[in-house]
């Protein structure tokens, strides 16, 4: 099976698709990952051939004043740029990519991937990191999670319909541009495949009874790197005292990163905690003196650091949430927007974290209260530990590869 995976996302999104690609290659399937040009190093580092899609995700994020209060998939005023980029990336991918039997993508890469698949005569299959399935009453839509509790299952179904509209509105122009670049008519030919993979643990989000059999939650797609190691200074820091609190907001940026860092370090001091601050793409400040007991890094592999932490404070992106749950430690979630409020609420509902603190409401006092809960509540810590053990027992990549092999053996849908 020849597989092309189109991963248009930040590192937290490209990483699980790289894990899936590595799993496919380990089973003998020729697999290539197409990713933004500043992230192709990730699949290449793990022996997966990559196609560079023009444009840098980090540079695009840096053009925004901050990530605080994000409301849609495409930031306000950037729709024209996103559509132009979709056309450029489609043309580049058609020129550079080898033939494929199957093209996989999630929400970010789908506009390009669908056009490329139709142009080269391959099957397009959805491979999501978010629960973008049919409307269900079991949980709310991932982009509209704040439905009133009294609305019950009907409210959840409505939230799924809102989510579907919120996904379609900004992606349709990009898909039109991609199809034009591929020389296709604006109306897709054929019907969508009745199957989809979800790189989500059923421990975290059980499959709704009303979803079709072909929609499969395989477990998370974790990227394993046996040769990875922490730097010597960080190793020495971890060995020199109690487990620290890890704080990082990934690809999110703050309007005032220094103020955000002061808020975090003040909360660490108030709770008597040591800390590792991960500045990422600007959520926390890279420079300055954070004081004793606090170490600052740009980024550190979550699978190496989080199992050695007392708790994690993060933005509730899908990838960071998965890593924290796998580590079996309590969470303080600080969602900025888009899908993050959904995952933040889910962590709290599972009993693995304190109540979410929306980024715009983050204060030292609220962070202290949430950290105290995570560090002192034995039942919460035990629930996080049990959930982590259950997730570590899963093989999401293996399950996804097996399912893809089964679908490929059935041949294309007629």
C-alpha cells in the first residue's frame, strides 16, 4: 500500500501523523508525509520521507498579535491568505508527491488532500485527531463545547451541527482553491468514504453508540523515539529535588509573554513548587530570570519530561492533552480557543484535572487554587494515574494500521 499523509498543522498535529506514518512503514507500506516546510524535519528525523509544503506554520503564527481569544479555525482576516496557500501547496504536492493508493488527512490537510487524491485517482480517507464524526448526544461538538447542561443530548447534537458549520465555512474557500489548482471541477466526484480513523483514546472519549461501524477510535498515535534524551542540565534539575510542575502553551502566543511568565512563577512560588517552563511559540517569555527552582526551555519531548512531573499546566491542545493523560499526572488546563475548551472540559470531566481556566481569565490566584487541587487531592491524582496506565496499555498506531490494511484489502468503494 502506498500512502500519502497530508498534515497541515502545528508540531502537535504533525507529530501524531508522523507516528502513524512510521507505523505504516514498519509494516512494509510505502508512506510519505506532506507537512509545512518548517516541520518536515519531524518525519525525516524518524525515517519517514517528507514533502515540504510551502509556508511556515511558526511564521504564520508570529504574524498574529496573540493566540488569546481564538474563535475560529482561520484567524480573522486571513481567509484569502489561507486559500492562496492551499492553491500553492496543492500544486507543489502534485509536482513532488509520488503516486499513492490512499491519501489520509485530518481537518487541516483535508482541502488539499481531497483535491490531490481525486487528481491522482487515489482513495481519500479521513484520519482525525478530533471527534469530527456524525452528530451525537453523547458529547458536544468539539468547536461548540459550551452548551448548557440542561440542554442535554439535544444540545450536544446541536453543538455538533454548529461545529460542522464552523469547519465548513472557512475550509470551503481553501478547498475551492485547491481543486482549481489541481485542474478539477468545483464539485467533487464520487461520494465520501463511510469510514474514518480517530487518533483518540476510547478511554478519554468512548465511541458513541450511534456512530457508524466504520468510524473507529483507535487510541492515540504516539511517536516513539528510543534514542531521545533530556539535556544534562534538565536531567540534573530533575534529580535535584521533588518532581516539578511543567508549564507550557505549545504553539500558542501571549499578548504579553513576560506577564504570563510572572503569573506562572508567582503561582509556583505560592504553592512551593519547582517548575519547568516551556516557552514554545511565545506563550511564555524566553528571556529573563525566572528565579530559583525554575528552569526555562523552548520545548522538551513530552514523553520524557511529563512522567517525571508532579502536574502539567497547558493550553489543552489535542497533542499536549494526550501526552499529559498518558503520563498519568494531573492537569491544569488554560484553553485559548478552537478545540481547546473541549479537551479542557473533557479532562476535568474525567477527574484528571482541575476546572479549566480560560486564558483570558488566567490570574495567579486562580492558578494557585487549581495547582493546589492537583497537588493535594489524592483522588484526583489517583484517577490521573489510572487513566494514564490504561492509555499506555493501548496501541493506537497498531490498531490504525491494521484497520487501514483491512480497508485497503476491500478495495475502493463503488
